[in-house]
């Protein structure tokens, strides 16, 4: 697998109110400059508003989610207004479009679009039983369980934003390199290229994935590919810790030791340790590793996505 920097923007869905369209129930919007001005540098944003799409209009009666025989979207003032089937049906209708997206950014707390913060009320509407997905988002998750999804507000945090970028890049890479060629050899090649990046997100989960890959090749081709992709996306959803990143960087360093002088080995080891202590940025270590990379003939380390351009190096992790 040859690592390539992006040559075009990645298609990503987004709630319409987040791009500045006045489509909220009260005619307002929730424009996110982080999404449109920052993430828009590498994402081709495609906007959706399920409540408008099903004909509720702007302004419209507010709805909320209640737990009865099932999760239902009903009017906050008029419980006879029930748009449950309409919202889920809209998600079903646009599923062929969403299949071409590589991520989805959704408005937090929305009864249709929330990913994890939407209140689920008691049937009489008097108390909150849980905070979870909105109805539209939940239906999309049923169709696309591995699709990276995140809430607009959480993307203001640089670590969560970087994590979302990493997941979208990986999901896009899977579709570019693997989706049209599901042979186990191709799937394993993809997993191998991501191995050190996965280690930076979770060592135990990455080791478990390695065992799965080794022991499950007798599965039907499509099932094997589906399971590996799901486990990769699950691992990447874990925030990378400095400790686990340091471990992955030291693994990378090990492939270069035989090709470096004593002074160069010491300089690289010191830089990695300074990163571990929080005194040097990740980009400094990656730059030095890439500087030495041509010296080794081993294809494994040349293929590691960990050593490709990180979101931080694309200027997408800080925003003023």
C-alpha cells in the first residue's frame, strides 16, 4: 500500500444549521466556523436537514424524543405530532448518497441529528432517561455502522477534531484501497499499513486485532473484510494517548537503528523521550523519522500511515 497525500477534498455530510443555513425550528442557525472554515479545507461538506426534508418547515413546532413502545419523535407541545417514521424513512431514502460520504458531522442535542447528547425523555415528557443518538443519526448508524460520526460542538476541541480527521482519512483510505478489492491479502495489507497508528490509539485492542487477522482468514471474504474494517474504526475512535504514541514511535525507531550512527540514534531517542514528556510536538519526531526513512529498505516501515502527514501537520488542529 503506497501512502498518498490527499489530492481532492473528502465528501463529508453535515447538519445544514452548522453551515449557517437558518433551518432550526425557530428559524435560527448554528454556524460553525470550525467546520466551514477549518475542516472545509479538506472536506467537501454536503449539508442535510432531515426535519426540513420531511416537510416540517421553518419555523416549525419543536419535537423531542420519548421512550414508549420504542423511541419516538413527537411534538414537544403537541404529542399527536409524530414524525418517527418520516425521519427514519428519510434516512433510508438518502442512504445511497450517504454511502458515498466518508464521515458525518451532526448537531448536538438535536432530536434528529444528535450523536450522543440527545435527551431521551420518559413517555410523559417529564424526565430524561438517557442521552444518546437522535432518530436520524441512529438510523444512519444502522445503515453505516463504521461511518465516522461526530457532533459539531465536540469538534471545537483539538484532540477530538484530530481524532475525527484520523477516522475520516482512514475510512476514505479503506474505500480507495480496499473496497473494490476485498481479497484477504489486500485487507491484511491495509491493516499492516495502519498497525503503528492503531498502536498509538490502543495497544491491547491492536494486539487483539492482530490475533483476529491471524486466526480468521477462513471466514468468507466479505465478512473478514467487514470485521477488520469495523475493528480498525473502533480502535481509531479511541483518543491516542501520549504514552501509546510514544510506544508506536519507539517501534518505528527500531526499524531504523541499524541504519543510523550512534549519534543519530541518540538524537532520535532523545527527541522521542522529549515528546513523551510533553516538551516536543509530535510533528518534530515524525519529521526526523521521515528524514531517516530512505535509509532502510524494509517496506513495512515505509508503508506505515503513522509516518504520513498527521492532521496536526495539515494545520487543522488549532483554530483562532
